C-alpha cells in the first residue's frame, strides 16, 4: 500500500481487512451479488438486446455465463460494498502477489473515491458504465504493472512499449476453458476494461502525472471511444465538449411498448465488425454515436429493434451500411434481401421484416417488423 501510494500520490487512509474463500464459496458470493444488483426483468432485456444486436447467439444465457466466467477466473477481488479484500485458495504465489497488488490498488482508490458509488452512478447507461469500469480496472492494472516494473528498476512512463506489452498480457485465452468457449462479445467485454483501460491510464498519467488518477474520478470518460482514443478524453475534459447523439428512429407504431434502450458504442461496433465483417474493422474508429431501442408488442410479444449510428461522414455511413449487410446476413439464418442500393437495404430475416437506410452521416435500422408497419 505504501508503494502504491507513492506511485499514485493517493495516501493510504486505513488498513484493508482480508479473508479467504474457496471456489464454491466464491460462486455463491457472486450469485448472491448478481441477484441483488440485477432484477430478473432487467437481465432478460439485457440478454434480449445482445441477441437482437447479434452480439451473442439466440440460445445464450447471459446470467449463467457471466457467473461461470467470473467464478472461473478470479484469483482475488476487492469487495467495494464491504471494503475488504478476498483472496482465493489454491493460487500460485506469483499469481497471488500480482492479484494482491491489483486489488490493493482498488482499495486505495476506494478509500478516496468510493468506487461502488462511482460505478453505480451510470448503471443504466451501457457505454458510460463500461468507460468507468475501464477507469477502475485500468488504473489498478496500471498501478500493479508499474509496481512490478519499479521492482525491476523500470517504469511504464519511461517505456511505453513495456506498457503495450503488459496490456496485451491481460488476455487469458488458452488458460480457462469456460472463457475460451464464451461468445466473442463476452470475452472482449471482460478483457477491455483491463487492456484498453490500462493503456488509457498510461496516456492520462503520461500527460497529467499523478493528478490523472484524481481527474478520472472527478471527470469520468463518457464512453468506450474516449477509452480507445485518450486524446479525445483529454481534449473533452479540458474544453467541456459535448458528446454527439444518434439520429432518431421511428418506432413500430401503436400497440408497441418501449421496453429497453441504450447506447451502442465504438467498442460494441468493433466486436460486431470483428464477428461478421472483419475486413471493415477499421471503420469502427469512425463511429460517432449510437443507440438502440427494443419495442414489444402488447399482444403478440413480438420484439422490434430500432437502431441508429452516426459516422464521421456520409461516405463512412454508406460504408457501414455495406458492412452491416454482412452483420445481418451473419446473425440471421433466414436473411433475404428484397431491395438494395448504396443508401438502403430492405428484406426479411430474424423472424420479421427489416429496413436499413443511410440518412446523412447516420445509418438507421428497424428490424423484426410485421409487414403491415412498412410503407410501400
């Protein structure tokens, strides 16, 4: 704690209580916390949104998979609600030491910024929540790596290549069977706060010094785009620039209820393109804004997805429409195109009719529609 305080400039306020658990106790603990944090209907709609967007398979169970993944990988964790460290039985000495430093970094930040409140502040906003997770985990990962580097007479700030190398080491592929079999979106979602968050922290501390640790809690990044492009965060935090919003999309009409909505960010689009249109992956960096809404029919319970994104230009929007054609073809087994141009795509798939259009620098989509809702 003393070493972490020296690196970060944050004073250790108090000792951190510790306890141990085995894997069975850990799973019971995580299951209880998940039930406390997420209501069944909320979990259903989050899972449904991922399926409608094509980010997970149709037979995927989000709650069960997340519980399996968390229970498999944890070597230690810091309990933000209770303010205590929990170490897992059975880990190697080297792994346990690194986990200890990482979790003590969480404890140090928590003593100054109350991390549970920081994370809950945007619990209903997907992108803002992911960005804050990247702050919390990226900061702990960076402090752990800097702590280890200093023990060897080095520093991440003097060797950016070392930071890049260590950020890549956060991917646990090949080490955990459950993780290796999980959908790409879940794997990337678990790694992103550590790997991208660490490089984001590196950029902020390189420019602001220890004040960067405080800045990220007082002025959090807004979305995954700012995590992936730290200069955007630093410019926005300095100038107060407003984030862009996605174009509005008409709902399916009377008889339909809005049941869920959220932001679809640059991170989501990176995964979506990696899954279905890898050749267009670089296009994700031109993302500017995105949103989705789920509409449920009051009688039939059919669900419609409305989805909109903004891009860097009209040309980029048209390129995304072409890439999104491949997404639709990949996520549906019954994909069929009835009309197509560089600015529009219409057809059938996923149990309903769809229409995707370019509108200026935006791409707007309505999917799962009954035929009666489409205008000639």
